[in-house]
C-alpha cells in the first residue's frame, strides 16, 4: 500500500482542491466570487472548473442577475465523496509523519 493511495488526481491541484473545499463549505459559488476569493485568472479558473466538471465533481447553472449572466457552481454527490476521500487520505499522510 502506497502513501499516495486515496489521493484523487483531480483534487491534487491546489486551485481545484480550494474550489472543492469552498463549495463544500458554502454550497454554491459564482465564477466571480471564486475569482475574487482565489485570486485566479479567468483562464486558469475556467480550466480548473472545467476539469472538475468533466470529472463529474461539480455542476453548474447559468442565471441572470441584473440582466448579466452569472454562472453558479456546486459540488455533486460524487464530488462530495471524492473530496471526503481525498481529505481522509491527506489526513492519513499527516498522521503517518
């Protein structure tokens, strides 16, 4: 058994992990709020959100606020489970030190 067992490749990137943790805490977050919270560029944030969406870990919905399009993101059930497994694996690594 490897020390790296249980780590999810989709959540190993710090920005993707931060996205998942923020969504677990707040439920739903807009692209603009992510950008502000994480200090990421549009391109990098969009690419990381797309990876999580492609893996089925997040879902998005589009809405209009004051006639402006807003994209909202939320963790899916598989995303919540993956985050929990990943955090447990990280804790196991830490405990093994």
